[in-house]
């Protein structure tokens, strides 16, 4: 009998041990990162929001800095300072509007708190009186008033987050002036620094385009919901329009919640099942057309993400960061897809994240860069 080669056996054992150690280190690193993401969620959510706002306005600032007023050119510092002031004003105004609408919803909902359980239970009357009675008893056991007051307390954190986002944006604009120099010195290779700069520019363009399209579609959807609510005389027409606009930034789930919300408000206020059904179907058609017809047409192939990937990203970031994580899930996914598409070892992940399995290539990135230079 041939005896096994002892050195070869030892080599195989060492290789297996290294693989086990590598897997263990990856698991430990993932656990540590996940722990930090959860523990520093408020700070990281504010930072992520600031980075997205910074990317939205960086191209505009570059355009303004290239403008000339006669023989004079607008300094980059002046353009950046003006951008920070405009962002701060817009964020504070938007926060005030959202808090005002949330307050309106909470006050109106508290006035409806007594009749809301019976109105909701009546929706299940077709299942028999016993089922309706059981649902009514379950809803009456829930203390809606305390839950709504707790939600109001959470909404107060929005102001603190807005101030923190403004501070982060200010620091990012301060670092923007020297970013190219730092990138070149960090890599020590001009070609590598330019390639990383192109990837960052591609991420900014993709995220900006996604947010622009999403904002337009969400505004159209919110406006149509407002008109629909006004036509049927709902008290919360403005609030429903604003909330629909905000919720539509949450993929898939947001439109469902917004449609269910307007139907629930209609039934609680009017108490007519026929009217509730008409509004529910009308809101569903609006959401379906805007989300499944107009949205894919405007997004283009480069931003068509995998539906399953969106659900996974939504579930992960929702579990880690809650509702703010749901809003940030798709921009983060776009960033990951762009980065993975330009790293050969990670390109299979980019293929999985894209809808058609055709993420952007290095050639597309160069074409985009040339288009930016000549535009």
C-alpha cells in the first residue's frame, strides 16, 4: 500500500486552517461593523445624508465656479459658502414643513382615535360578526394616544439631525477644495488617482440622477394624491400629499403604506366603504403607473437595480437604521453597484445588483467622463 505523502498532507491541512481563519475573521469583522453601525446610527445616518446632499450640489458648485461675470470669475470658496447657506435654508424649511404636517396628522388622528377602531373593524365585516368583534376588541386594547405621542417625540429628533447634517455638509465643502490633491498624494500614482476620481464622479452622477428622477416622480405622485383627497373633501389632503411624497422615496414599501394610509383616513373620516374603495383603487393606479411605467422609463438601464436586491437592501438597512435606513437603502445600493462594477474581483456582485445583469463598464465610465469634459 502507498503511504500518504506527509508534506503534502501537512500543506493541505495548513491551507484548510488558513481558510477557516479567513472565514472566521470575515465573520468577526462583519459583526464588529454591524455593531458600530447600530450603536452610532444617529451620527452615521446624518453623515450619509450629508454626503448625499454634498454630492447633489457639488456639480452645481463646479458649474457656478466656472462662470464669469465680465472679467471676474466666481471664487470656489464663495460658491461653496453660498451652497452651504442655501442647503441649510432648504433643510430647515423642509424640516419645518414636515414637522407641521406630522403635527397636523397627529392632532387629527387623536381626534379620530375613539372612532378609528370601529371604522377599521367594519372593513372586515364581510368575514362575519365574530371576526369583526374580535378585531374591534384587539384594536381597543391598543393605546393609540400614547403611541402617537411617542411618535411625536421621535419626530422631534428630526431637528437635531438636520442641524448635524448641515454641520457635516459645511465640513465636506471645506474639504472639497483640497480633495484632488489629497487623492493624488494618497495613491502616489496619477493614473490610479484619476481612475478613483472617475469612479467617485460616476457614483455622484448616478446617485444624483436617481434622486432627481425619484424627486420628480414622488412630487407628481404626491400632487395627484393631494388632488384626489381634495376632490373627496378629506381634511388631511395636504398632509397626505406631503407624506406620500416622502414615503415614495422608500422603494416598494413606501407606495404601499401611502396607499393604505389614504384609504384608512378616508374610511375613518367618511365611513363609506364605497368611497374608500374608489379612493383606494385610484391611489393604487396612480402609484402603479408612476412607479412601474414612468419610473423605469426615466431611470434608464444604468440605474435599473435588481428588485430582489432592493428588497434585501431595504430589509438590511431598515433593520440596522430603521426608517432613515429605508430612505438611504437605494442610494447606498447604487454606490455599491458602481464600485463593484469597476473592481474586477467584485464585478459579479455588480451583475447581481443590476436588473439586466449589465452594470456599467470602464468604457462607459470613460465615455461619461468625456461627455462631462465637453459639456
